[in-house]
C-alpha cells in the first residue's frame, strides 16, 4: 500500500492471503472493520490467485453482509496501489460508500500503468507478438509496456514508436526493480509531460504479474483530490434496484446488479484535458 499523500488521507487494511491467516481470524478482522467503519470496499487484482479470491467471497458469505464490496480491478500492482490511494482520498469526501466503490471502475481509466521489462517471454497480461517474443532473447533488449487503460508494447530503441499517454495533467510514480534503466525518468516523463515524478518501492506481486523481476514499474495518475472529486461528482448517480445502494456507472459494486436502463451509464473516459486538470460542467 502506498503512503498517504497528506495527513487527511486515511490508511487502508491489508487482507491476508489464506496461507498467512486462518479463515476464522480473517472473518473476525472483517467483522471488526465493519464495526469500526460501517462499510468495507475490498479492491483486488484480476490476477489474484483463485484460493485468495474464494477466501474473500467466503468471508462475505459467512458474515451475510451487504456492506462489503468486492471490486476486481484489471490493473498491474502499482496501478492498483494508486487506485486504492485515490479511493482513500475520496473516502473523506461527502460521497456515499456505493459511489466510492463504483468510482474504482471510472478512475481506473485515468491510470496509465506500465513497466520497462528486460523480457516479455513470460508476460501473459498484455498481448505479445511472436516478433516481440523473439526479440526477448536478444541480450540487452528492453521493452516498454503499458497495461492500461489500453495495452501497448514497444521495444525500446532509437526508432521506437512513442507510447500513447494521458492528455491531462498527471504525476508519475516510479518503482525501480532489478533493472538498470533511466528510460522512464529521462524519456517517458518528458514525453507524457508529467508535472512531477515520485519514487516508490516495487510491489511484492509485480514480478509475478509482469513475468520478470527485472523491471521498472510506473503509473501516471491524477494526484489532486479536487480533480478526483470533480471527476466523480460529474457522473450521474443512480440507485441500485436490488440493494438500494447509490452508485455511478452501469453496475453496483456491492451486489453486482446491473442497471435496468442502458441510458443510466457513466460518462465516457477522456473528459480531462492536459494542463487544466478540469472536467467539463454538466
């Protein structure tokens, strides 16, 4: 988990893996979180091991609670950590738990998460061509990969194609692993016109996610709480017809029920523009 950006940003609870904690104390920990905070929003990656995902659903089932949202996110580890911190920032605002939980899908479209890798031979999260696989065997090769919001993969070199980046103001978080490369700071950051660059440690699950421990992971994101607030507040809010939770988007994050009417959908991604950090008014 990333450290808070200020004194107001609350911390988050880390839910242990099945091999690290028995089911009974895990249920007790979740019950305590519900008693202390009222609602729990549990974000986890789409690549989470099946037994760990089953554990989360088992805990919710045993507690018979409709106050636990299990939100699966298709982001690499550093991008997911950024998203968790953004929701922590929003939790001090006047949004309901349902809006905060469903905002995860919206905000994930504004996180440009990727990595520089020495090899893509074991990368299965992003489409890799046979040509790129072959280049992985060339000594000294390095690849720039963006996993979201749209997959991109290029071999780093003088004639490489630039990576498509955000068209709005961002900060760049960089986690250096066991790969000697300054490409992110020297080339990517200027190309994406980021406002600031910050260093952090590599998440423990990153080598498994990217297929190699020789990497430099990065995530461009919206750092300003006022911009995050305006982005979420600009989306039409609905009431879930099944559990009555408030939500944005086309699906309830607490019970997974879809909205009945197709017109009740979130605004499309891409409403922010570089330099302004503002979203359009209603």
